């Protein structure tokens, strides 16, 4: 599956931004999806994940209540709505995919994901 992320940009603290990831190549509903982010000098960390049916989601504590992940299996897209952005949200955001698992929580480690988009930069100024 090929992934193309978009929607990043420069915003001010408190603003909102919506990232989108378009998938192609395979049946989208066969994949669990996630957004990760990587700030300069830091590791790539999970922001949010969503299972193949959108029945299960997971969020990093730092974004709970501010970010919302969603997917549309008819359009082959997964979005990340980011509200109340903070300077510490500044990072390159990556969408990722892995073959779906039919039970259990969504995967949270970057090593569990097999396919990655190219990343989109989000910069939040104070």
C-alpha cells in the first residue's frame, strides 16, 4: 500500500489543522492505520491509531481531547483533526499502515507498522 500525507503547515498556537493520508494499491479496509510524529532530535512517537473498522482508536496522552483520528474506507483516507495546537506539537507527521488485526488494541509502536507515508511538517508558533 502506498501512502501520501498532506495538510501540514505553519500555524499559531491555538489554531487547528487537519492532516489527511491517502492510500492506494491495496484494499484499504485490510489495514490498521496510525499517525506518528517526529520532532528534531527525538524519536518517532505514536500520535493516534485507528483499527480497520474505525471501531477502536488510541491516542497519546499529550493529544487526548485535542486530536481526533478518523478514516473513510470508501475514500481510502485517514485524517487527523488537530485542535488547540501547541508549540510542542511541532514535528513531521507520518501516516502508517499495517495489516489489520481482528481483535485486541491497535498497535502503538512504530516497528509494528509496515508502510509509511513521506511525512508532512507541522509547525506551531507561540
